[in-house]
């Protein structure tokens, strides 16, 4: 089960795949999905920040993996087609929570190259039904190079005002600014 499966059980919320919503297999609307996904990611980021000093290795590892996936799913796919733009409107505000809430922890993971193997392992096609191709061609795991790519993507998405929902551009702007502030400290 994906880590968000555990968060869904804890919080009692439903987070659905975009394909399921597209095909009408869920009772949830796009705005509800956006809010649920934002809540799950905000909770995950707070949980990672709280676990940082604890000795719970399993939960810490699970939240690090969840952060990696959230940022990857939001920032490592194109924003060209209507389906990709809609996906951006859900994933970017949610992924920005990892930077806004525990950006220092993400920066530390990047400096320490947590989960970095020097290889790109094909886990599954990022982008789902929207036809997105993975934009990040570097190695999996956290690294300063990948963090720089994420920061660049947040900046690019923040410039899409009028093309994507304001919640996506605003959260992308806030995340990019936070990443710059953390790096300058």
C-alpha cells in the first residue's frame, strides 16, 4: 500500500487517482480532491517534521518517501495539455506543503542525498492518464541537483498565471521563495 494509504486511514479522508476521477469511478469532485490531497500532504509534511527528532525509523522513512513522490508527481511532469494542467492544479499546491512546512528537512535530505543511488529506477510512469512524460532525467532520491530542478519547476509553474488555477501559481511562488530563503540561510 502506498504511504498515502496509511494517511487516508488515519485521517479518514479519500484521496483518489486522477484517472478514477476522470472516468467517474469516485463520488468525489475535483475541488474536493484538491482539498483532500492538500490536507494529506500538509499532514504528511507536519508528520515528517515532527518525526525528525524521533526514533521511529519506519515512519520517518515512509514520510521521506512520500515527500519524494509528492514533489516528483507535481514537478517532474509537463504542463502542456489540459489534462496536465488540471493535474498541476491538484498536485502543485499539495506538493508545496512539503516545502512550506518542512522545507529545511527536505533541504537536509537533499544535502545528505537520502535515497540517492546514482541511478534512475523506473518505478511507474509518472503522469498517469494525462500523457505526461517524466521531465527529471537525473537519479532518483534526494539531491541538491534534483532540489534545484524542483525549485526551477516551482518558478516555471508560478509563471503560468492565467493558464493554471491561481492556487497552483500562488503555492508554486510561495514554495520557490521558501526554497531560495532556505538555501540562503
